[in-house]
C-alpha cells in the first residue's frame, strides 16, 4: 500500500496534473464552501431540510465560478509553482464569480426551485472558496519546496537578499532542474546580516565568509546579477573563497539584467575571470546614434574582427538602409554573413572579402554604395607581429586608413569614425606608432575640410581605448589554453598592467562618440582601474581548479610597455556628453604637410628595409621611443 510520502513523490515526479483535474478540485471547493457557509449561517437542521434545493442552487452558482475560472485561467498553471500572481488571479476570479452570483440570483429571484442566499451567505461563501483555493496551492507549493530542500542537491549561499537574490532563491526552491538548494544568504549591508530570509540565515560578506560557508556545508556561492560589483570590489574575499574550494556561480549576461525578467537557476555557470575584473557598468544612451544611423548606408571595415563584428551586431539593430561589411578574412566573414542572414534578415547587407589597402576595390565599393557613415576598425594590432613587419603596419594600417579616408571625402561620406588604441599614446612600438600616424592624418584632414583647404563635407572622429576582454589574441584566451595544457602560464613581467573593457561596452562608446562628434576630436574612454596581469593569471589558475600550474615570467616582448597610457603627457582632456568619454586635446598638424610626409612614408615602406621604415615613422611621430626593440638604436 502506498504511503502519503510515496504519493507525494509520485506527484512531484510528474510534469503536472491535467487542467481538468485542477478545475474539478476547485469546483469541489466551490460546492463544499457553499454548503459550509449556509450551514454556519442557518444551522445543520435547516440545511438538511433544504439539502436538495441547496445543491441545485449551488450547481447554478458553480456555473458562474467556472466561467470566472475560465476568464482568469486559474486552473492553467502548475500548482506547485504557484506564485503571488496566481493567488491574485484566484481572488479576482472568486470576486467576479460572486458578482455573477448576485446578478443570477436577482434575475432568477422568482424561481421556486432556487434557494435564496442572503448577502451574508454569499460573502461568506466567497471567503471560503478563496481560503480553500489558496490553501491547497500554498500547501502543495510548500510540500514541493520542502521536498527539494530535503533532497541531495548541493547546498549553496546566495549573495544578494533583494530583488535578484530573492528571485534566484524562489526559482531554486521551485525548480527541479536546479542543482543547488538554498542554505543561506549573504549580504554586504550590516543591518541585514544575522537575520533570516525564506527560513535560512543571512550572513555578512566579510573575510570569514569562506569559513562560514564551510561550516554550513555550502560549496557554492551564487551571485545575484545586482551584486556583481561586490565580488569585483572585494578580490581578497573572492580569492579566499576560491582557495577554499568554493565555486562562484553567476548568471550569463549578468551585467545586462534589467532587474525584472525571470532568473532561472538552471542557467547558472561558473564565474569567468572577466566577471571579476574591477570595472563599473557603462550606461550608454544609444537613441541619438540610432536616430542618425537608421535608414542610412553604413560601411564597416574589419567587420569580421572582434570589435568590427560586435559593431555589426549593434548597428544592425538600428535598422540602417544598407550595411557594407568589409574584411580580408574569408572564413570569419562567412560567419558574419550567416549571422546577418539568421538574425537580421530584413537588413540589406553586403559581405565583401577585400583588402582595405587595395585602392581599386575600395574605390569600387565607395562608388557603388556611397556610404554615409564609415566605421573604420580594420587594422593589424598585434605588437610583436608589427614589430617584425613594419612594412605591413604602414601598408595596412596607415595606407589603408588613408585610402578609406580619402574615398570618404571624395564620395560624400557624412561621418568617418576611426578605431584607435591607447598604444598610440607615447608609442613604444611600431603598431602604436602606425595608429598614431592614422590619427594625425584623419585629424589633419578634418581640419583642412573645415578650413576649406580641402573640398568635402566629411567629419572625422577618432576613438581611443585599451584592451577589450575576449578579443582575438587577447591575453585571457591565451592563458585559458595554457592552463588547459597544464601550464606554465607565461606573463612577460611581474609588474605589467593593462586596462580592460568589455567588447560590447567599447563598441557602444565608439558608436556614441562617433555619431555625436562634430569632427576632429580624439575621444578617449575611461577604462576604469588597471589590472595587474600576474594577478589575473593567478586568479584564472585558481578559478580553473587546476593544480600545480606555475606562472613563468618571460620578459617584456619587443615594443611592449609595462603600462599603457590613454593620453599623451602633454595632452589635456575636456568633458563630453558622457562621463566615460573625454576629448583629448592634441597637437594639430597642417594637412598639406602631413599628406606629403605620409605619402612619402608609404613609398618608403614599399622600397626600404625595416630600419629605414621605422626611422621615417619616428620622423613623423617624434615621441615614438622604441622599448625592448632592435629599433632602439634609432633613438640615440
């Protein structure tokens, strides 16, 4: 014979009871509530005397209730997942049904077969129905959540006691898919610690958290999306948790959570090192950019790269008339083509495999499509590679930028936005210097147009920022691969630091700065606090759970700085429309001089050796001082 516990296990193992069984149960509650209300008000003797007319009357009233249940869908849900909204629907349905009962009784007041209910009878009747329907839903939900709490799932603490933390806890308590059960909450607010929430204690986020979690048997800390800044600002506590073998779990895209949508514990994933880097969320109002780009022709160079492809995704949402996407990498461009076809089929997009340094093909593209906005992200960016191949840095970065900029002017482009780098500031390597030369060219060209020395209407805007998390060839994926192989993890210098920014955030700032700029500006982005690369490597090793992986310091690479600046020492910044975007005030150049010198540099690059090319670059950018490079001899 099955016990009650067996029945519960059978019920909770099923997907849900069919809707008609819930409707029948609620209908039984209606009939029983009517009998109970009448008996309490009139006594058992009178009730037994009018039993059959009473049952007939309740049958008529039941039709009113079933109609209300249908309107408010009280029986569609799964009882064990009932929420406050479900209880409110039950209440509204019963209130509506009671109103219908009053109306029906008034219409049929002359019928001899209908038993008259007083106002007190009907109100008591409705209260009993609400009470029974609420009770069964709360009881089943409580039993289900208790069965989950008693299960063998892994106990976990939740960091966050407000909207996000409560939403996660509720989902964990009601979802059979969750691998965790709530064993406690963690808060960064002193006045909330040492209390209880949902039947479990609330602890303070401090240095003793790892020990507290071990005592509570919890091996995972689940971070509410609204509490990501707490773990980013408390690296020592996070390190102690990781060292104690406690997993840190987060929601994907936690930084994008709107604070309202549902959170599902089944989506939890181990925290990435990117999530732990100290940085503030960057809020960007893209409406103005969207208004400018909608219905226009947009050209994006380097469209298959990490920055370029993200700009493609973001700009596509603004419904441009036509997108011209250019890159010389065939396979990544094929991926971009599939992405546009699958995600934005309504946006007309041309994916073109071409080299920006090919004057003939670029001219054909501009002549055919006449882009109104150009986002120039194409560039060779790897410092060691360009240190060994200065010819390519000139032909691709400098000459390619010059070709695209000149064509933008020739074919009436409204705005040209160039993506630059913090390595262009006081450059110590060929790549950084090549980007500084690009900045000089487009800024001088913008100035010449405004002074009517060059015929055209194009406005040129430059944007500078540092490393972006997850970009092609960035340090994090390299470290991940080294850890996977058992090490060593190679860091060039124990004191080297870098600034980091998320790719989507960087691209939003590029688009906003580019579209809002008046021309001639070099916008620099506030990258937050710098990160020590050796500390980043240590944390990645700890998060991976790998044992005996060592960090090996290999020495600075050719042209590499210990730290990267965003502004030249002689530069100052001005505030803009966004607190994270500032304008760098830099030395201005005459276009007639710049045009000749850069044209000569391109000719030199085609016919000369590395030393001659780099010497010509240093002549244009006198602040270029090579470090850890064979070109240091040129600075003597």
